[in-house]
């Protein structure tokens, strides 16, 4: 009888674990509308608000290449006060968006992640000249943290839509490993953008990267699924990114 009880308990625990993984959005539970994803290039102007002033602090250029097997995303950030550009490259599978590669290079640090049976790579802190070799084992399914803002564009959004997304992030000064991002709410609204009335999905998100203290609000065109603008509220500070059309 005791043996039967332990078997039953183990079966229930496995079932609960599998169920919890399936309720999180991940490559094995991915409802994104794949046909919405296209090769494209875009540029956004990046602003910070200082009291009532709207000050431009940089530009963000994004190139998406959709191939048969992989999707390549290259993001170049040109900051007004930085002599060098920030360059992030992400590769995910075309079918389910499973992470394959992520690199990030800027003034503060270099990082490379290769996703496979293990997550390997390195993190170079340029201030301390400390290089950390990365070797992480993860048993759950997840998206690359650098990809999930793109993922949001292609989800089956509707009024009241809310989901939790499984993501992997590497930051030696914070939590390392599989964490979550949360879509708190989505609603269809109309905004004035560049002098035109546009129908958009307003999507509010937070994530464990900021301990859910930063709120990012995306305004996604309902027909093209382009992000027209993104508002970021963090610790009383506010930033804004706007699409250049």
C-alpha cells in the first residue's frame, strides 16, 4: 500500500510539473501566429523624459531576417553619449522560436550564449576585465530574454489577454537562469501617431529581470503588428521609443 502511495504521489508531482510548464508560454507551448513574422528593418528613436522635457538619447535599428530554419534578429543601438554602438544578435528557430544563439556587445560588457543541451558561452565585464565562462543546465523550455519583446507582436492578442512567458536571462548581478516575463493586460485602442489615427494593441508587460519594477507598454499596430511605440516606466523615470516611418 505504501509503495502504491509513493508511485501515485510521484505521478501527481510529475503531472503538476508538466502542467505548470505547459501553462507558461515557451517553445513547447507557443501560440504565436507564425505567418505574421516577416523579414523587415525598422528604426526607433529613443527618448528620456526630464521633468517636462523629451530628450532624445539614442536610436535603435532592428533587422529581422526570416529564413527557412532560423530567424535572425540584429539590433544596433546608437547612444548619443556613447562613442561605440551596442550590438545584439539573436538566432531562434523559425518553427517554434527555440533559442539558438545570443550575443551582446557594448561598452560595459561582452556576452555570448549558445543554446543546446547546455547553455555555454562567456561574459566579459570590461570594467573589471573579468571573464566568466558560462555553462548552465536547464531542464525546462524557454525563450531567449532578448526575443520575448518580438514574440509579443505575434501572439493572438485580444482584449484582456494575459500570459506568463518562460525566458532565460544571464546577468551576473541578478538572478541567472529561467525566469518569467508577464503580459499583464492587452486592449485594443486608437491612438494618434504621426498625425494619423491608428488602431493598436496596448500591451502592458513586466519581467523578473527588473524584479517586475519596470513596466513596458507596447503599442502594436493591429494590422501590421509593428511596434509603433514603447513606453518604459522604471523607478519614477520614463523612457519612450517611437517608430520612424
